[in-house]
C-alpha cells in the first residue's frame, strides 16, 4: 500500500509542477487557458474558476493544459485571437512549451537544496567487512577499523574512501585507521579489475576489498552551501540522464534496461520505506528525468513542439497542419512503442525472473 500511495503522490506532484509551468507562463504571456487537468480522459471532479476548468481526470498517467487556439487560429473567435496560443510569436510559444520541463528541473533543484539543508544519512568511515584474500586483508586492515586518513587527506565518510580508492589507478595508497583508540598506518596496493559501469561500459576500477558498516552520520549544509551543492547535483543528474539516453539510442546500454511505471513504483516505494529524505531524493531525480525526456525532439512531446517553433523562426513560415499531424502520429507510435517495451521489460524483470 505504501508503494502505491507514495508513487501516486510523487507522480501527481511532478505532473502538477510540469503543467503549472505551462499554465503560469501562458498566463504571463497573455494566452487564455481553458483547461488545467491532472490526468487524461473523462473529467472526474473539478471546479471552473474564471475561464479555466481545473479538473482531475480518469486516467492519472499525465496531465495537460488546454490553451485558447492551441489547435490553430481557425477555431478561435476574432475577439479571442489576441489571447490565442497559435497567434503568439514563436519565441513566446517556445517559452510556454519549455516552461513545463524547466519547471520540473527547477523543482528538482529546490528539493535537492531542501534535502541538503534537512540533512541526509551517509555511511561513516568505519569498515563493516573485510574480504579474505583481498588487498585490505593482506595489509592487515580489520572490521570495525575507522579510516581517518588516505594519502594524507582526512576522511570521515565511506563514499570519500570509495572515490579515492577507485580513482587510485591501482597505485599504492597509505591508509591511517583508528583501532581501539590507537592510530595505525597501512600501505595497501589496490586490485585493478574490469567491471561494467552503470552506463553499460567496461571500465577499470581499483578495489581493496572492504565494505561499509551500518554506522551512519547525518550530513547537513547551510543555505548557501546547499544551493551551490544542489545546483551541482542537478546539473550532474541531468548530464547523466542525457548520457544514458544517448547510450540507449546508440545501443551501448541495452534496451532491456528501460523501465516503466512498475519500476518507478518499486523504487519509489523502497525509498518511501527508507524515510522522507530518500523519498525526496528520488522525487528530484524523477523530476529531472521528466524534464529532460519532455525536451526530446519527438513531435508529441514538448521538445517536438519547440522544434516546430524553431523551424518557423528560421523559415518564416509555420509547419503545415498536415505535416504536424503526421509527425505527431509518428511521435505517438514511437512513445507507445517505448512504453510497451518498458512494460515488457518490467514484466520480465519482476514477474518472470522472480516467479
């Protein structure tokens, strides 16, 4: 039940933020909005305020903002022409269309800053396990040793240790630990191995054969540091998503890694069980995903509409209605095909392989 509720809440918030971006910029630029809907299909409940019908619709897998003249000026009365979406210059239409994805990315930035200020648990530098026969065990490191220094640099978190060992290139490293209140030093030669990265590439990494303990510390940042670090995390996450999309298209990452709402629900449920901060963190990552994916130049997505507007700015004439219709049909087929693939992958992943 927690998985279902947390998934509905997280996706509902992200969809609302996305559509709110379109809505606010449309209003700001003088475009009338007829409908603001969370979900597609028949209207379930809602309220009309002014000209806009704010509604919840039957199928909660998205949402939309219906603007005056969105389908073309031929359906708009002369009195409403000034408030028509299609009558606005291409730059304003781009601003309205891009506002949805940009809102998702800005929302993710806000969430990340918030989590950094609240504080989040990170494993300390205490060793939780030492693998027999690996470099750490051979050098004399033991479980419950607290690593305090690597190559002259102080450490207190296990992610710092992992990053420094991984980036050592197999060169000898000096490790200082605290054991039973005493400082002890060891020289360790990491083992270099070839592994598959999360992006599907074969890479060399250095390991010494230690694992983190179940001891955690809470790391918090002040407002200024949280904004700086949150911005960096947002940019990094967006960069990773762009790289992953590129590698999926080129076949570096197999398409069986693509997941559907089932995968999203499973991951969201797991983070919800872990606590508020982990749930906020995955919400931020999903929000960046939603923003980046909607900027892809596929006709039915926001990115496709932006391409049409850019073409109009360059050529001086809008894309023909027939061309737009065909392009959107192709985009819809592509999107439905991707969704079908994602659901198939998740059925294999969570039903067949675990059955």
